[in-house]
C-alpha cells in the first residue's frame, strides 16, 4: 500500500492527530455509554450475545439509553448488570417467554465466566418493569397533587347498576 501522500501532507503529525481524534471519539462514546444509566435492547438480541464480541454486539444492537427503569415500556425484561453495564432485554409480553430468554442468556454468561473467571458480581434476572415500587411512588405523587377539597370521582357504572336503577332493586 502506497502511503506517500501522508508524507506530502504533513507526515507523522497528521497521522498522530488522526489517531488522537479517533481515540478521543472512542473514549467519549464509552463515557456516554457508562453515563447513560441503562440500555433497553430488544430481547431478540440475546441469541447474538453468545457469539458476537462486545464491540460487535454494541454496534449491532445499540438499544435505547434510559436514565432509570421507570422510563421503560411495561413488560418483562431479562436484566444483565455487571460493573458499568446495565442491559435490559425487552419488553417481553409473556413471563414464560422471558424465562426462556433468561435461560439462554444464563448459559451464555456462564460460558463467558468459565473463559474469564474475573467476571464476578453480576446480576442476571427476569423482572417486570417498571417495577411496582416505581409505579406506586408515581401513583402516590399524583394522589398528593390532587386538591383535597375536590369531590371524589363517581363510582364506575356497570350494567348491574343500570338494571338496579331501572327495576328498582
């Protein structure tokens, strides 16, 4: 490969500048991933985790960065957390399907741990998100924001209420 054009333009300085720029871009992307909170990734990405490198997996399945689990769509999630990684695979409609995906990811993680015993203190579970504690906190906040002097909402009407009012039961 002929690299004479590099010497004509500035040689080593240009090459060093280019390498520094690439290094800065890579570092900023890693920093952004670490600061993003969690990544919501489609559950269909789980089978690919067994044979793609981390870099290839992250490139192919960038997911959506979320600040916290309260921002997730409702559903079952296979959660993998380790060090600065927080992958939430989902949402999955059925718990049984989530259990199948969890078993598949568990095998992949166990195989990775056998190859790299330094992988410790990871979390791998199936969870329904946003969790009940998040939803109850939001409901409590909305109840506290409602004025206390307003009348309570009317009871829901049903067919039985209508029949009782018509026939006088």
